[in-house]
C-alpha cells in the first residue's frame, strides 16, 4: 500500500519566515516551479499558512503595499496536516472531505516533510 512518503513532496514551494512581506512572496513565486509560499510561524509552530499566486495578486490589487504588507496578514490558514505514513487512499479521501487551503506532510515526530501541491494531488 502506497503512503504519502512515496510521493515527491520536495518541490513546488518555498518556505518563508513569518516576517516576510508581499514583495518577498512575489520574488519567491517568480520561478515557475514555485506554486506556493509556505509561511513559517513562531518557534515550534511549524508552517502556519500558505500564500499562492491568486491570493497574492488579489491582495496587491486591493492596494496592499508590497514592501510593508505582511504575508502572514493575507495568507490562507486552513491547513491539513497528515503523517507521511498515511495511506494515499486515506489522504485523498481526507483532502476531498476537508477541502484545505494546503496539505502539509509531517513525519511521525511532527517534522515537516513536504507540501502536497495540487499537481502532486493529481499525480497520486
């Protein structure tokens, strides 16, 4: 039985600190391979949010100052955290049921292992 540990989760994202501003997010998303900026929380909080291109553009269109507006203020926070040992069928079912903004994969000790992107989801 395949689990999330078998999926390629180390691509398509960048991790930014909680102090990142929107211009930092824009720069990080410039490479086409990065479809999301994961925002790190305070010490021991791990990933607390995600900012993708569309919400970033919406914030900028609403006159957010990219040099002073913080990513943490406009990020999406409905995160689903799954263990990397989760069977893929259970992961897919849970994602469909909860419809999270992002799915974060953790090891058994709670350490970040990767981000399950929309492309990853389609592949599995």
